[in-house]
């Protein structure tokens, strides 16, 4: 079933709503310039609360931009996070230095750039987690800023990467179609389920997760009906 990552969380209430609705991954922004930035100490408190509230809580991901591997690993431990998502200009060597605890987010401008990123980063992705994340390209920004990604490009990448996360402008209204078109391993949303930066709209979170996982059921049914 399609993996769902709810990103940009800043508080325990929103994290619990996402976990209760069936999110598989929860993301916390550790980039100080982001309006969704959360300090490692606060993240540790949220993660502890999740582990107390849920017998099998979602895996928790820290989102970093241009931070050294040593600092990333130290912050993962300090914040009690499982995985690191590197969303800046990191090299393949920096991903490799995380030893299976990190994966690269890329914002390719075209298919050629996307496939080059597959060759460079996908083999180094998180063990039993995302291998690569594809986001929408936005000049002078480290995230898609709510822009819809190129789903045809993502589909081409998904054919080569078993565990691809698709991000970029996803909402409860369009995520089912994104899953049907791109066929990613998982989807990632932040602003598409917010009432304000860093504050989730609980109804949108629940609707997004239901739509993403429901689309996967429909996709399996269609495949089963084909000769």
C-alpha cells in the first residue's frame, strides 16, 4: 500500500492525528530558515510522546539542508529520529556517510537530470526506507514551495527506483491521481494539509491519507482486472 509521509510537523497533537490516521512517516524540518523549523529538543519531546501514545508509531524523519554528515547523525540521535532527508546540495559521499540512515531529496529540471540523480543517489538511500525523494523544481528554493511536481517525470523515476517518495504540491484533492499516474512507493505532503505553516488541518491530514491509500487499492484492482 502507498506509503504516506506527513511533513512539516511542529507539535505532538498534529503528529498524533497523522499517526492515528495511518501515516507511515512523519517529517520534522531542521532547517532554521523554514517557517516549519523545530528545534531538536522539541522534536525529541514529540517523538517521545508518539512512542508513548502508539505501540507502533510511524518512523520519524529529520529534514536537513547542507549540514555535515556528522552533525546530521548527532542530531538524529539527539532528536530521537529514525532517518534523515537531505534537501540541499549534498553529495553522494555525504549520503553514503549516513550509512543507510539517510536519503536524498532532488528537484530535477528535466528527465535527464532526474535519471542522473537516480544513478547517483538511489543506491545510497535509507535501508528499508525511502531511496530517493522527487520534489518540484523551484528556483532559489530547497523545496517545491507547494508547486506541483512533474508526475510523468516521477513515473519514469519510479520505474527505476523501488522506494520513491513523490512530493510537490500534493493535496487531498490531487494525491489519488498522482498515485495513479506516477505510481510511487510513497507520497510526501506538508503545505497541502496545513491551515498555516507548521499547523496541520486535521481533516485534510485524514483525507489525504485516505485518498493516497485508497488510490493504491484502486490501482491494484485495475491491474488484477487486466488480462
